[in-house]
């Protein structure tokens, strides 16, 4: 799988799973809505500043994001290792804000409980048809 095919695959998925590391060193995995923006190796997600994962990323930036597509006869999975930066600056928040977000963040794009997770990947493990391929980003 080329990088271009990888980015196209990610862009098609409606759900992502992101894993953070808790204070005891255990992975914590959560479902996320599709990425808001993909810019090279950077993948942007919106989330609540008050969430546990934001606190965990503040302590340990190591992360993993997983995307999958389950077809009738074919399963594809993409696991990306990387690091997360929690972005609370207004330009980044403005960049990925969408009109419908007001439903989750009552005070709009300036809501202090709205932030952006900027995940930057460095290695991909792609799985399809009983084969695994490692792709360096």
C-alpha cells in the first residue's frame, strides 16, 4: 500500500479508534469520529478538553490510531503508531471547526472544553488478506 492509498483509505472511514496510555502504563482505547483533517502524517480529531484521554496525552504523548474496513469477504486494518499533541490554540481550533460542532460545544469554537488532538504518525501496520505490511511514514 502506498502512502497515497493509505491516506485515501483513512479518509473513507467514519470511525477511528485512538489509544492513550494511563498513569499505570495500560493502553486505553476509545472510538472517535472520523478525522477532521489529514495533512501528511498529521491527523486531526476534535474532542473535549475535559476528557480523560486529553489528561493522559498531557502525561504521555505516545498513541496509536486504528482504522478498519470490514467488507463481506475482505477485512482491511490500518494501525498507526505516533504521538499526540493537545492543541488549544484558536487557529488550530478554527481550522477543524464545523457548524454542527455547536451541538457538543455550547460556547462554539471558543468553548474552553473544545480542543484538537493532533496525531502525528511515524509507522503503519497494514493488514489485508492474512498479510501484514509495515510502512514507514
